[in-house]
């Protein structure tokens, strides 16, 4: 299975998370309005869902090059300098997300071994941290593929 296929599957997972977040928020607002009682741990669940949505969307946005960019200075560079800057940024980003993946994996195993929970409903932290780790790994792999693509293009020029 290639990276593009995995990222497209993750896109649908994100849609499910977003629908669940919307439904959770709707139920919480309606229950507060009608019954004057909030759903337990709505803020915790919403925070976890937002974190998972953002980190999983990052690899998709990076792969399709649809992320937000500020090109005030970048537009003034020559095409050769742009290639060098892009290659450097992709390489540094790969290293940073690789380090984040390792750190997140260590925290995930710690939370799993110690059984760390949050909130009244005792929501386990390890699944959320695992999804964060997967998102970091996918983003690191995306940056690695973009880095390799830029290197190949430099050799072809």
C-alpha cells in the first residue's frame, strides 16, 4: 500500500472524527439547553478529537501541498534557490516529525503501561497518543517523500 492510498484512508477516518465531534457538541448544547446538564467530559473528548483531526490532516495537507504558506520573500527567490529552500525545509521537517514520532511513541507506551486516564469517564490517554504518533509518522514519511522528490528533480536538472 503506497503513501497516497494510506493518506486517502486517513482522510475518511478524519471525516468520521469530525462527524463525531459535531454530534458530541450538538448533544452537549441541546442537553445543556433542555436539561441544564452537560454531557460528561465533553471538553476532554472534544480536545482529543481536535488533536487527532489536526495531526491526521497534516499529512494529507502536506502531501497535496495545500497548506498555508507565506510567500512574501519566497516569491522573490530564483527557481534554483526555491528548490534548495524546499529541499532544506522538507529535510528539516522530516527530522523534526521523526523526533516527534519517537517522543510520542515513548509517551504512548508510558501511558499504556501506567494506565493513565483523564476526566470523570476515565478516558484512556494511550489511544489518543497512539493516533498522534501515527499522524507524526505519516507526516514524517510525507516530508521524506517530498524530500526525495526534490533530490531526484535536482539530479534530473
